[in-house]
C-alpha cells in the first residue's frame, strides 16, 4: 500500500522581495526540511506569472502533518512566510496513488 504524501504550496512573493531573498530563504527551508523525519524530496518552481510552486514528498501523512507544525514554529518557516504574500498562499496534501521513475542520460 502506498503511503507517500505530496504536499503542494503555491504562493506569490510580497512586493519588493528580491531574488536573493528568495534564494537565501529557500536554502534555509531546505536545510530545515532535511532534518525532519519522513522528508523525501522538495522542489520549487515558478511559472511565467511569478506564482511559486513548492512540492514536497513525505513518507506518510503523519510526517507531513508533523512537519507543517514544526515548520511554522521554526525560523525557516517564519522567514518564508515573511516574504510570501499571505493572500496568495494555497496548500494541500495528497496521497500518492501511483508512481514511476525514469532514467535520464546525461547530455
């Protein structure tokens, strides 16, 4: 049975937040997440309109929920929330139903 959970968070940055602020905050968040039990993978992407998509894979729902509570209390979470436009934040958790991995060859 598949227990993996995908967490998605989308948000825009507050006006005036620099790319350097974003990079520094993302590095801080990555370091924090790597300390959490059940953390598997994280990526952040940006679409053409500036909406950021934060995608995190967790071992199970319990790990995802515990991480959410720890994140909001940690300096990394506070730093990210300080640069995010709170009105634009949307978050969800989904249980993985099926997965596959490919093999990429180097160019």
